[in-house]
């Protein structure tokens, strides 16, 4: 299929994902990927995160539908897996808590009646990893977040300009999130 490629999975800390509420599609096509623009200018369709699976619950009524909470040093991500993510659902069903996990998935947003945007992840894959893998993810994510912060401060590209405009990004706040994440490794 010409033009078919997988979006790169972006590394974002939980707090920044939670702060994100600006979604867009590149084309008018309803099947075009939906992107979430974060306060530091990351344009996210797929996400790669590593953290600690701290909660899991089967919230399905007719069939299994798992909700998991994965914690990083800045907050937590919600992952939802059901019949369309069978491997991820099976992993959540069988995994012992707590566990270090790596998740690759698509971001999904839901706007509540009062206008709040809730962000969750539909996992393409979840696997158990070790503490070193988690620590390396924190380091990589910190580095990439700092690069995006510098881009927002300099308004280097369209995404960083748009993020600064929409969120009035307080780069000091995101620098302190990065610092908190790095301090958690000590």
C-alpha cells in the first residue's frame, strides 16, 4: 500500500499527556489518524511508555474489557484493552501486580459533558520489562521533553508555535516535571 506507514510512537510523561486536550486530523477524511498536540509540542498518534502497572480491573459487562493504570514518576496513564486488543487484554488478565511494563498504543481522547478532555491509551502491545528498561525510558523521555521545551521557547516549528498558543505553555512547569522524573531515579 503506497503511503502506508506506522506513526512513530512518541515518548511522553503521564502529566503532560493528562494536560493535553488539543486534537486534530491532517485531512478531512474521518479515517485519517487523530493527533493529540501536547503542551510541549509533541504531535502524538501512537505513544510508547514504560511504567509500573499498579491497578487492573475487568470493567466489561458482556465480555472482558480491562482497564489498567500504569504509573510513571509524574502521574499515571489509563490503558483500556478488550476484544480488539486481545493480546493486551490477556496480558492484563494474567499479569501480577505491581509490574514494570512497556506499552505501545494509540492515544484516545474523550470529552466529558463539562468539557474536560480525558486521555487514555488503547494498547497495541504490553509486555513486562525490568527496572533498567523503565529507568532508560525515563531518561529518554526526559531528554525528548527537554528538546521539545526548547523548541516551544524558540517557537521553532508549527507544532511548538501551536502548542505555545493553545496551552500558553509554562515551560518552567514542564522543566520541573522532567526534574522530578529524573530525581525519581536516584
